[in-house]
C-alpha cells in the first residue's frame, strides 16, 4: 500500500468510527493521507463527526457522495449493516476499479459475496471493545488479498487491539467468541458483582473489582501464554476458598453453560448465512 493512501468508510457508525479512531491513534505505517467517512443521512453524518474527528477526515452522506468517496479510494472499509451491502454496491459500482482493497466488518456476508466489490477482500470479525483499543479481530482473506495485502491489513486492524488471521470457515465461531464474546463476559461479570453484593459489598466497589479482576486475569493468560487451567491451579490452595468456590460453580454447570453458549451462537451465525 502506498503512503498517504485514501481510506473510505462506507457506514461510519459505531464500528466504522471505532476502527478509524484506532488507526488514527495507532498510526500504523503506511498511514492514510485522507479518510472519507460516509453515512446514510445528515443526522448520522453529524453523529459521525462527534465520534471521529481529525484533520484528515472528511464527511459526507447519500448515494452520490458514496460513489464520489469510492472513486480513487485505495482502501474501502465496509461498515454498514450486513443487509445493506448490495444496495451500497449498487450506489458505488461505477466508482469501483475491481482491485481496491475492501475490508469488511459485516457479520455473515461471505468473501465470495463481497467479491462483487473487488478481488481483494479482507473479512474482519471484531467487537465493541475496539472502541477502547482493546478489541479482538479475526481476519480471513480472499486469495488475491492474501497475496497482496495480508501484512498491511493485519497491521492496520491490529490497532483495534489484537488482530490475527483465521480461515474463513472459522468465521461463525469468531462471530460467537469474538463478536458476541463481550456480552458473554458481561454476564460472567454481572454474576461476580452479584456475588459480591450478596455478601454485602457496595455495588460500585463490586463493579470495579469484578471488571479489574477480569482484565487482570485476561492479561495473565495473554502474557504467560499458559493454559487457564494451569494458572487456576496455582491459586487453589488445598482446603482453601478458591477451590471451594470453583466446585460450587461447577455444581451449577457453569463451564458447560458457557461453552454451549459459544456453540449455540456459532450455530445461529451459520444458520443466518444458509438462509440467504
Ligand atoms: N456493533 C458490534 O458489536 C459489531 C461487532 C462485530 C461486527 N459488527 C458489524 O459491524 C457492522 C456495523 O455495525 P455497527 O454496530 O457499527 O452499525 P451502525 O452503528 O448502525 O453503523 C452503520 C452505519 O452505516 C450507515 N449506513 C447505512 N446505509 C448506508 C449507506 N447506504 N451508505 C453509507 N452509509 C450507510 C448508517 O447510517 P444510518 O445510521 O443513517 O443508517 C450507520 O452510520 C455490521 O455489519 C456488523 O455486522 C458489529
């Protein structure tokens, strides 16, 4: 990718602005010279201005402006709702060259379907913590993009937190584990808070404690590279509090409940693509 490339966002909503902000903050090389943020209407454009503000960003809305913003773009970030991509393609098709790099955030839309935009497709599954620089992103590539743009896309999307390559056949699992994952973690966090409050800890203290414990635990797993079971066994003093709490949780089938929840969300994601 050339330096000062043009980066067009089709759908500068929650995720589109989160990714753009991560790029602006992370400043990967090469860096865009221009970011064009496109939305559906004036209200969402005004909202985008409040979420994404930098001297290299310009804003627009409506089909004609989408087409103008795609003309000459080197990288196109597709960040609209999944059911909008064909309509947007219709709006911009005359401005497409066929070899622009298209990075898609759309859940459930396959690389094959996205190839109406370009032969260079990177399909990303990320999540809302990307807004705070702590997102996770699984990325699958079309064969052409893999050859020409893999390194660039991994570096660009790594700015949301952490990015890695996955085969497209694992996208439904990523939709569940990465995309829905924050909601699953919220449920676990709520349960930790409830336990603290039940035993008399003030809600705010329990909320902060539970969040920081989850953050710290995640850091330990990432930094040591250890299996969580190994780290868990290190804090289980024989006859102590932790093993007692863990056994009670296992009585409640917590582990299977969570694992089956991930399985269910992945199955639902797969069923969405089959329905099309
Ligand atoms: N949110 C998540 O946690 C999450 C996680 C993983 C993946 N994703 C994926 O990210 C994508 C975006 O989700 P989101 O939550 O960011 O949605 P969002 O906030 O609703 O953003 C979508 C944006 O697209 C704009 N848009 C609609 N039609 C358009 C058009 N014809 N031309 C240009 N822009 C148009 C919308 O404008 P209006 O508001 O005016 O319609 C809005 O600004 C989805 O495909 C989703 O699958 C989201």
